[in-house]
C-alpha cells in the first residue's frame, strides 16, 4: 500500500521494483490481489497489464489505522499513545515540532471546552 499511496497507481512489476528486498513477482501479485479482495486496492486493465491504485486516500487510511491502533493498544487513550510515542522516540524533537504539538494541544483544549 505504501507504493500505491506514494505513486498513486502501479503495476505489479512496478511495485516489485519499488519495494526494497521485494518478494517474487508472483508473491507481489498475490499481495495485490489480497489487498483488492479486502477492499484496499482496485485495478484497471491497461493493455496486457493490471494497474493497481488505492481505494481510499492516504490521509483516510492514516486516520483509520490510528483509530485501530488507539483502540487495540491504548484502550482509546490518545494520552497513552502520545506518551508511548514520546517514550520510544530516538530523535530529539526540535523546538518547531514541540511548538506545533503545543498548538495542537491548545486547539484541542479549546474545542473540548
């Protein structure tokens, strides 16, 4: 899905070329078929090839994945999730990143009041 989100659309051969240490061509085709069966991807036939693309936008997929992660691992607690991210972060946050987080927190406080 990363390749499809990044490139918008791709054939199985293109996906294989864009994945580091990619599995075999038949394995990539099987994965794309599974993604299609699950409703995550779709294809159109262009000449002899199938061109696959994502069904939903990357932003919507991110939100869905985050909602699932929050409910599965953090009992729905944003606080626990953020604390875990800050705890495992190996990169020191810049002043700009900290400032953006503070603005988001301030906005969330206003909207929650």
